C-alpha cells in the first residue's frame, strides 16, 4: 500500500503506533482529570508553574488540531460510502 509519495506504508506498524498513542493519551487524560478534580482553575493559574501550563496548553491545542483533521477525514470517508 502506498502512502504519500514513494513512501511505503507499514499498516501493522501504523496500527501498533495508534494503539500505543491511544494508551498514552488515556494516561494523559487521567492525569489531567486528577488535577482538574483536585484543584480549581484559579488555584492552577495562581500556583502552577506558568511555563509548564503553557507547554501543556500548547500540547493540548496541537492534539486538538491533529485529531480534528483525522475526524474531518473520517467524516469525508463515511460520506462517500453512503
């Protein structure tokens, strides 16, 4: 199976990478939920390390953009199958 230009797509590796990423994302979500449930947004902003918060926000925004692209692609594929 071809992907992009001449790059050979390794489907087995892609599926493995997606499964591993899913586990890591679930772990990150659980960590964020622990903080969210234990501290108020005001406490986080007041006492949290600003640079760590900005890095976390940038990571979350990047993930949102990436998965929004994937979601849009899924919707396009589902629309063509009807």
